[in-house]
């Protein structure tokens, strides 16, 4: 319940006092990636947010807009996942079918964990899992909003201040590494060619001696 007025206030403030800098599609993509991550799909949120922070550091995007888009998307994705789990998840897990007893056991153990460590379990599991285990709206919405805020600001600011230097260092390292790998390949090929030539010479030198041994004079009588 607390998260909704917070989001509404932030959105209203930015609508009245803030102008987005950069293509709107970039902010929309960031919000969708953040929503996917907090919904429970691993992978898209963090790289896109890091990229947004780096682009903001280079003046191509606005930092405040990047943070707002990431926070709003993450909060919304977490709420959607929680609602879906709350509505459908428990029915799916308890439906007749294979491993029903095991599913019931996992559900009971999960209920115990979420009852004892609600906040920690919300942070460490996908949003729909919290819905399956019927976490209350008060606890979930606050925890989800705070987690989204810490995630967006922490990663976004970190990428903004440290990202460009890291990207430049990685670029330099990539060039040096590529040159080193190319040299290693050339050296390895040269070594292999040298080995094959030595083997060929040995085989050529051993060939006449084997022929003379096989067709030469018979050995001394016993």
C-alpha cells in the first residue's frame, strides 16, 4: 500500500518538473528489462541498467530518468509476478498430476520459510514465489519497492561513475588480448610445422637404412 503513493508521487514530480533526455524507447526498454528481472526472468535487467548508466555518464541519456525507469519497471514487474503467483500459483502446484506429494511437501516447507523469514525470502526468490506462499500485501509491496530502489540506484549509480572507465579498460584489454592470442596462434602453428618437418626428415633418413638392412648381404653363419 505504501509503494503505490510513492510511485505516484515520483511519477507526478517527474512529469511536472523533469524532461527526459534521449530516445524514449531506450527508457521503455530499460523499464521492461527491469520488470522482467523482478518478475523472475534472470538476465535482462542488470546489463541493460548498467548500459543505461554508462550512456548517462556519456551524456546520451539522463541519469535521473534512467534510475526512475529502472525503479518503476522493477517495482511493477515485482508486483505483477506476486499477483500472478497469488492468483494461480498455488492451484498449479496442488493440481493432480505427477509428483503431487512432492509438490505438496515443497509448498509446506516454503510456507514455513516465508512465515519465518518473509523479507529475506522475498528478496532472494522470484516475485511469483512470494505470491504462491501468500505473502501479505503490506510486507510484500514495501519490501519489493525498497529492493527495487536499492537495485536501481546501486547499479545505476555504480555504472554511471565507474562504468566508462571499466569499459575503456576492457576495450584496451580486449585489444591486447587479441594481439596476444594471435601471436600465440602463430607460435603454436610454427612449433607444429617444425615438429612435422623434423619427423619427415627422420622418416626420410631412416628409409634407406631400413631398405639396405632388408635387402643387403645375409648375416654371418652360425
